[in-house]
C-alpha cells in the first residue's frame, strides 16, 4: 500500500469512528431518557440493555457514519488543498477515491456479516429486558403446520431452543395416522430431539380382527427436521426480525407451506443488499465534488451533501418499510434502487477514470 493511500484511509477511518461514536452516544442517550423509568432495578440488566440498544443503533448509525465520514474527509482535503496537491503529483481523483471506497465497503461487509448472527435479535433482547426483566421470553400455546404435521407447543423458548408439552398430529390425505406426545424437547440446529415420548398409532382396520390402537414409548425421538424455533416464534407473533440465515430458512419453510414470502424476502434484501447504498452513494458524492474551494462555499457544499445523504437514506428507509408491510414488492422497493445506485456509481467511476 502506498503512503498516500495509508494517509487517506487513516484520515477517513478517524473521521468515521468520531462520527460513529458520537451518533451512537446520541441515540443511546435519547433512548435512555425515554425508557429510564421502565428499566429493571438490576444493574446487570441495565448494562445489558444499554449494550443491546447500542448494537441496535448500528442499523441506523452505521450507514450515515460511512457517508458523513466521506463528506468530512472530502471537505477537509479540499479546504487544506490536499486534493489539489495530490492531483498535481499525478495522483488522479479516482486513485484518491479508491481507498475511501474500499474502506467504506469493508465496513459495510462486516456489518452485513453481523446480520448472519444473533446480532439481528438485539432489539428483541432489549425489549424483553424492559417487558419481562430477562433477555429471553417464552411463547405459549403455539399451533402450527409443518409438512404433514400439525404441531402444538405448550411453551417455547426461542432463544434457548427449548419447548415443553409438545404434541404432533400426523395427517395424510385427511386421515390421522399417529399422535406424538412429549414432555420436553430441544432443537439441535437440524431437528427436534423429544424426550419422554409417547406415540399413539391409529391402525388401518379393513377386516374384523385387525390390530387395534397401538402405543409406543421412547426415551428420545428425532423429528421435525429444520423446524427452527425462531421461525416458529416469529410466525406466531407476526414478527419478522430474523437473521439472514434464519430468514433464508424461513423463506424455504414458507414456500413449502405456500405462505406469502414478501416480508421474508424484504428482510433478506434489507440486511444483505440495502447497506451497500452507503459506499455507492459516498462514491457518487465524491466524484461530483469540486476539487478546490476557491469558487465554492465549503459550508454550503457540506450542507448540500449531508442533506442529499439524509434524503436518500430516508427515502430508502421508507421504501424498506413499505416492502416489509407488503405495500410494494421488495424487489422493486429495495433491489431496484440499490441496483440503480450501483450502476450510477460504476458509470461515474468509469467516466472520470
């Protein structure tokens, strides 16, 4: 890596972290002022709540921090005549932009990877602390369909992946084949492991003398393949805060059950593709910025760029909410704008190369 690239990346990252932590502190402070009276008395839960809210704030703070850091870095280099100096030494504008774009893209990819983990559920964790005084909450009396099975859970803990009082009714061609009763079970990321199982098998009686009702007992039984607790819980509650992996599993599950997948697709697009608007928009803003401040007001320029960034972010945020509520197809509300930004940034990059 060349010296000027290290300098530009260092300058950008410095501005990014200052803006990021400032916005994080602002968001968490405002949230604490509104929820202070609802917090439990436990100091540990209060610390966990602040931590979870800080992590949740990243969803809103990170894209803006990436773009604002590009603007601040760019304005700083213009005011200090650093950009002109680099150009006079034969370093093109695109070479100056490249390390900034790659740094912002790297940060965005890290954020996208976080959405594959339990990071996606931090909002739920913080809400549980406020409502129940604990991180996880139980869901009671669920009755759902999975393939040929109708499944009842007396109590389900989606965080611990445990359930009690489980009943499974297997029906094929409108005929009840067997019933499974289990006192408890847990999900091992592949299927459900049930304990203290009783299986009641209904016979097919065709002639007099055929075997009647049969009862089998098992200490342990594997069943309900890929029936994820988080999918079950969110389907039941009507919530759609899923990690990318769980959302992909939910998409496959919903397709198999002929359930509308619009919201699930919207979740996947929001977490996987929507964050890319920040580096794309940063590139577009940088390319269209003047090289020197002599004929331009840097204050007005900074305000214009910041206003444009917030406007684009707000529009994309609105479109994503409309997609989540099935008002607009997610492909049109999310994928199409990101595709346009990507094409425009690529065109401007080639044009000014």
